[in-house]
């Protein structure tokens, strides 16, 4: 059964087998509240690595004490390294960032010898949005990590997006490669890469996954706009997922969806051996909970 | 009185002095319907240059026959050149594209000897959006023309945006320079240009116009997000206008606003000696009418 919206996502969390989360410096209100909510819904175990929640926030966790471990460490770099080590030793299934600088967490995650990114793999950000009035979840990349993807990086982005869609129960993901127009042109190198990916998909090299582009944001998801422009596309304006040409475009999309279209959104890093939830300052409990749940769903996906 | 929304814009059209529009190949339903609506509201005169509307569409224009001129020409390049000539001879105040390829229209507009772009000026696209739930119009650039603006081009974009805001009655336009984060960094050259513009504005070199950046789409327009992130900005999350780092980002914003946030939008070319309304296939009557009205409002702006 595909996960069609965030209500389905929450329900699916309750059906997952045991998931073990390591959170680094999980001491802030929204992180602890999100974890408490996930503990109440799913078969989750949580290791708090580094600084420990206290006061009222600690009380939130009391009902789940038997599924919580504490690994107190004063230094945030050390905490990050320890959490990464838990994953490498098979004692945690995924990671979540608390009150630690993203740069410091990523240094541990990306460490060549002791980190979580296998050689030759690409770290990228995958987000999923539930937009009021839009009939399905919308997955996209990359609003946070790679400024301007190379051809190889983009192919990996498509691969991760494909896998995340499949983890959400979409059997034949429809992936749109976004550009400001539907014309491929040598003046815009990404569109040449797009044609290669679309052709490979047409030859069946991506299994049941349908990839097409260049398409703009609208012709990717709006069959009416596609028909009006008279553009043929195997996606038929029904994209499940969008690959943006660069970080600036993806980030503009992310912020515009959340503020102007009132979307709820979740996000995580992919490419690492397990998903890493890296929320940003200002993300609320809901966003962190949804990100945690989305990450938990994708753990079994072969990375 | 500032124009705060598209109802105000329509009302302002009725108060403008005479405006003379030249439309090139104005034969399609939405272009003719938009012009008929503008004729019914404002003190507009229209020259139909090139192919002429016929049948039911011609009937739409019958009530305004005394304000309509016909200059029939069979060749679309010739029609474009003639319309441009009308502006150069002081017989038309602005242009609108009908059923003609944008490239062909732009060739005439950009012609070095006989066109409408003075030497050293920059052609750019300015759009204005009315977003449900957002309390003011939002102006932005450039979703259609310049792929990656140079420092000089960006400064001109800010200048046009400033002037369009003022034409809409905003005395002290607040202009945000958009990036995916609020940090300026040499890794992202646009952010270095942004700092220079912000500093010049802080020194009072832009009159009452307040310019700040880098800001992301959200911290530009959302005081709550700005406060949560703890970022100081003279815009205080109240931007009237957004300058995007590149065309991909601006176009993603444009399409996302229109489809997911259900915004109504108008757009025009600036930099030329008069505004040029260049709608795209699939734009409806409403969009073309609003674009025509927005362009009519900005004619007296010193270009």
C-alpha cells in the first residue's frame, strides 16, 4: 500500500519493525517532542548521544524509558563521532541531528575512514511535501547539499529519489527533471544530461521507473498545463518526484511550498549508509516528526 | 495610493491617462479577450499590427471600434518591426505579443539600430504576483530572460524592480536578494554582489529603497521565520520584491506560486524604452489582462 499523505506515513510508522535511532545533542524542544511523538506511535528505540534532555523535556520521554538509552558526552564532535560509530557497529539504524552545528555533524558523517558515506557515493538531500489540494506526496532533490550537480551526481540523485519513492510504496515512480522550459539545449548542460536519463528510462534501464525532462515545475505535475502547451511526456503531468537543476532552484521551491502553499514537509540526507535527519533551525516539532518518520521508512531501502 | 492587489490594479487602469498599445498578431482568444477587457476599463487605444482578429473575437472589439486601428501585415517579422517602429515614432506607448514566436518578436525589439533596447541597457523580466493569504503584491525578477545575471545585470534588475514598485505606489520599496541561505560566501559569487548592493542601500545610495541579502525566500517575506532564525535584516521579513540568483530559481518560484499557491500573476519585459508584454502559451485571459494593466501602469516610469 503506497503512503499517499502524511497521515499514511504516521500510520506506516506504527507498522514498521523495530527502528533504532541515534540522536546527537537531542536537547531542544522540537527535537525531543518529535521523538516522543514517534516513540508513542512506532516501535522505536532511541539513543541520546551527547547532551541529554532535562527538565520538562525529559519528562516527555519518561513513558518510554525502557526504549531509551543515554550516552552522555560533553563534546559535540565526540558525540557526532560516537553516533556514527553506533551505525557502523550495527547498533543504530539511522541518525538525527539535535542542537549541533550541521557542519560538525557532517564532518563525522563524511569522514573517509570512520564515516557513513561509502567511497564514490554522493551525499544529497531528499525532501517530501504534502501540499494542500495536491493529491499525492511530492518528493524532490536537492534543496540543501549539492550547489550544482555534475552529471554523475545527478544520476545518483535520481537513484536515491527512485528508492525513496519505492520505500513509500510507489511501484513505478514518475520522476521529472526540472528546467525553466521543456526545450533541451546545449546552452544549458543539465538539459543534455536530462535527455540521457530520459532515454535510458525509455529503454527500460530504470525498471518500471519513468523519467522525463526537461519539464518545468508546472508541466511536471499539471496535466492541464502539459496539454495546453502540447508537450508529449510519458509522465503525463503526473510526476511523483522532481529533480531540480541546482540548489538555488530547489531551495526556492522548498521555501515557496512551505510558506506560500502552506505545505508540510519532511527531509533527510541520502547517499549515506543510513538516512540522516538534518533539520534546520526553525523547523517545528511536526517537521521533525515527519522527517524522522520518513527516514524510518527508507531504512530498508538498499542504498 | 499604492496598488495593493489586482483589484486595485484594475481600478488604477481606469484612472490612467490615454495609453496606446501595439499588439503583434493579436488573433488568439485570450489576447483579444484581455484587450477587450482593458478597453472596457481604461482609456486605452490599440493598434492591431500584423494578423487581424476575426469572427467572434472581432465582435468582442466592436464596441471600441473608435479606439482601434488595424495595420494588417502578412509577415510576422514585418509585423514585429512595424510595431517597434510605432513605439520609436512616438505613436505607441507599449507592446504586447500575440500569436508570434517570442524569438521573432525579440529580434525586432533587440535590433541594435531599429530596436527598443538602448545601448548598455539590460533586458529582463519582471513579474508581479497576488498570492492568496499574502497581504501585498510581490514583485520579482527574472523568471524568463537572463540565465545567470552578471553583477552589472543584477544591479540593473534591482533598478527596474525598484522602478516598477514605485510605479505601483510603493514609496520605499523593500527588495530582498535571494539565496538558499542568509550567509554570504565567496563560494557563491552572487552573495558577494548582494552584500555590495545591501551596503550601498544602507549608505542611502538607493534613495528610500531598502535592499538586503542574501536572504532566502522565506526570511525575505516571513517576519516569524526571520525572528526564529535570529537574523537581523532591515527588511524585517517584509520584502515587496525578490531578486532571484538565476533564471532556474526564479522560474521554479513562478511556476510553484501559480500552481501550488494558486497565485494570479502578471509579467512584462523591462529595460526596453517601453514595457513589452510577452505572455507564454497557456497564459489565460486573466493573466494577459493583468500583464497588460501592469505594463500600462509602468509606462511613465523613467526607464
